[in-house]
């Protein structure tokens, strides 16, 4: 009976040692995971701040592009007005030339 108790005691001791080793390994793994979690959180924050910085750069570039587009629109409107005015002047010249042709035809018939 004493031998049986001693064997059980030895088995329980082995189990306890095994459990302690497992607990130690789990504590080490937990500590490592905590460090990784902290690093991931730091990296996440850095990415978020970088993303907001990138977003502000994109917004700034969009504002510059909008200003350039508005300038182009204004300049093109001015150019279009000048083109229409020039076309109207050319039409007036063409009408005058037609009138001169008619006048000269009338003058030739009248002579």
C-alpha cells in the first residue's frame, strides 16, 4: 500500500513538474504576445497617422488641381469670347466684300 502511495506521489510530482513547465512556457509565450500586441498597436497608430497625412496631401493636391482647372476655364472662356468676336468681325468683312462685289457688278452694268 505504501508503495502504491509512493508511486502515486511520484506520478503527481511528475505531473506537477510538467504543469509548471507548461505554465512557464505559456507565461513566456504570453509575454511575447503582449510585446507583439504593443508593437502592432504602435504600428497601427503610425499607419493611421500616415494615412491621415496622406489624405491631407491628397486634399491639398485636389485643391491645387481645382484652382488650376478654374483658371483654365476662365482663360478658355475669354479665348472663346475673343474667337466669337473675331468670327463676327470676319463675317462683317465677308459681308462687306460681298457688297463690294455687288457694287462693282452694278457699276459695270451701269457703264
